[in-house]
C-alpha cells in the first residue's frame, strides 16, 4: 500500500510540475495575435459561442483546420498599415467540450499552426525575439461556461456566462505566445426563432502584461461577436454567418489603436451518424494584426448522442398545411373488388348404378316403305325406290 501511494504521489507531482513549467511565461516581449478562436460547442457558430451547454456526461471533440493570407501586418510611424510580417498561416485547433453538470460546460482549446513570410526575419522596433518560419504551438485556452437560462431544446431564449483563461504556453517565435496570462469574462445571449438562431457575445479581455508589436502596444480589449444560423429547406443543412473582433479600452495614442474585425460565411451539414461538418470563408473587415485578407476554414465535430438535441430540424408551418391540404384533396385510391369464388363441385357419388341402354329398334321385315316390291327386310335401301 505504501509503495502504491508513493507511485501515485510521484505521478501527481510530475503532472503538477509539468503543468507549472508549461504555464511559465516564455518571454516578456511575446505576442499572441490570433483573433480566430473556434468555438468548442458544435451548436455554436464558427467562433461565436452558443449559450447552450454540452449535456451532462457528454464529451464532444472537434477539429478545425484553417488558412489565412497575410494575417499579421504592422503599422508605420504615422499609424498606417505597413508591411506584412506573416504571408501565410495554417492553423489546426483541437477543441474539447465536456458537460460537467446541468448547464455547466468545460472547454479546452489547443491551437497549433505554421507560419511563413519574408517579414519574420526583419527587426520590429525594440523587439528582441528571434522570429522564424515553421510550426508552432499556441497558448492553451480554458473556457468554462454556465447556462442559467434556455438550455433545453424547446427554449427560445438563452443566456450564459463564462470565462476564457489563456495560459502563456505558446511559441513567441511564431507569434503564437502572449507575454502573460489573460482572463476574458464573457456573457452571451441567444434567440431561437424556428429556423433562425441569433447569438451575441461580449467580453472583456484583461492582460496581466501588455503585448508590443513594433510601435503598437496591445492592452485590455473589449471582445464581441455576432452570429446567425439559418436552417435551409434541405434537411440538416445550415447557413452560418458571423462577425467578430475587439476594441481597445485605453489606446495610448491614435496610431496605437487596433480594431481588428473579421467576417465569415459558411455552410454546415449535420450527418445522421452525429458528425458535423462546417465549411466557411471570410475576409478581414478591419485589417489589423490577427485579421487576414482572406480565410478558409473546415471543421468537424462528433457526438452521436448529444448533437441531435442541440438544434432539431423543423419544417415550416406553411409546408405542413400544404401537405395536409394535398392529402385531403387527393382522390381516394380505388378499393379492390372481391372476385366471387366458384361454387364447389358436388362430391362424386361412388357405386351409382348406370342407367339401362335403350332397346334396339324393331324392323318389320314384311313392310315395303318405298313400295318397290322388295320388302324392307331384304331391301338394301328401304327408303329409296
């Protein structure tokens, strides 16, 4: 027993020590400008999180793959957007959602990516971080959430609160690691109107340490997002549209103001086996660090039990009424007419006596019917003279 306890203690200590090493800030001049952060709940939009929580005891994994063209640019001394630092960025987000209790959801986001661009090797003001193209790991993001209104499938209004905690575990050389922890308390409201679902998110991102990129300093920001899901006439298809971004709380000067905003439009398919596929594309509405000129995203989520309960497919009332009217006006199909069965043959009677044969006619041999002088008995043709 003592040996088992020692092994368990060592495992716990190693786990805690590993997490502590991961959570140590990597650099005071690190930056995390990843504006795109896919939602963990597949009932959400692409980025804007739904107010619903994952059902209790359900574990929902998701995968999002995306590409952005020139997602990172810097400003010139007069505040204008200057050269592109990153030309191409590929991202892979591993997403996990777990229903801990009724209305309580735990979420985890693990961003991975690859960046490339000639501007990575150029100096950026007083930045001393060595930049280079390649694969990188971003900051871990923990997203607990509580839904206190409208968590059932039939509810038309939903309200929830949550927080996103970002740990500085990313790689500064790939622009995927922040200088320190950040905390973003958020609130969400949702309206479900038959085939349309409207969701709004708002939050406040508090940075323990500001991020600096060239002559721009990034501090606390207000985050926001708006999404609309429209159920199409085709079964299990949805149209997804959304905009998201942030606004600085206290800009140091006009040229340091950064107001990134991005818009996405996509199509979602909910398969019968529980898989959810989303294909979306978008542009940078307000070009700033973290916002690409264009973006393409493909995501997949899987939960065969919980997914159908999130947003059941509904038919339009006018379609139901038209179907009922067609059924009433349609002529009734002809009923089959029963063919009468033939009467059964009478049973055969056994040993019935045969009727007697009629007696042979008696010929009068002395009679002469044709009066030819020859008696009928000797006449070969008694009826011919």
